[in-house]
């Protein structure tokens, strides 16, 4: 297992820990993502995971598609999570190369970039559900470096919002959230 995949898998399980603790009544709560409920955050993440799983299985470009049926967000999440981790575990999956979402790269490079998405959306989902996200600082630091290095491209793709200023002594998690357009003080 590559270091990129190990970190990505940790990010997936950070999100998994939040998904498993969302109270049933909270799935329709608004999230920090404009116009998205907690259910929509999970649908987005499963769409990203499903697209990435298809790339890992085939080596061909596939785009995220948010599922229409969102009636069972936990089941939707678990199915998508398991399919992605299985696809990434297949012999040679990380070595596939192509012109993927962020340009020419291997799947291994792509998971190192995409890691920030479940890290940030773990926080979004936790905010909507009223639970803690428990984002490890080292994952936040890696994601901060990725988002910081790609900020203009990610903003142009409308994957992040305008940066929110955070205190100079803010935690690395709060720095990441601010850079991605979240207000960690909410």
C-alpha cells in the first residue's frame, strides 16, 4: 500500500466515523455547503468515490455523479466506501495513468489530491449533525498543503469557496477549513 493510499484510506475512515454517528433525524439538516443537507454531503462524497472507483477499476476517465436515491445515506455511503476501497486494492489500480480530474497523473497521485475532500466534508457533515469530526492534524496538514497548492484551480472548478480568514494561531484543521471557505468558528 502506498503512503498516498494509506493517507486517503485514513481520510475515508474519518468520514466513516462521522457518517456512523449522524442521528437519524439530522440527515435533512443544513450543512455548511450552500444548498446541501447532511444527506447531500454524503451523496456528493459517494459520487466522488464512485467516480474514483471506476477510474481505479478501468484506468478510464469517469466523473463523479451524485446518486439520485438518497433515501438511505448510511447504506449509500457504506456501499460506495467498500466499492472504492476494493477497487483501489486491486493489483495495478494505483498505477493506472490518464488525464483524470486534475490532469495527467496516476491513480496513486489522484488519491493524494482527493484526500482533502473527505477530510473537509467530514467536518461539514459533523456540523450538520451536531457531532465532532475528529480530523487528525497530520491529515489536515497534508490536505492543507494540497489545497494551498491548488487553491486557484479548485476555486475555478468551484470545488472550494472564497477563503475565510482564521486566527494566526489557528489549528491546522481550522487553517484548512478557512482555506477551503469554511468558517471553523461557526
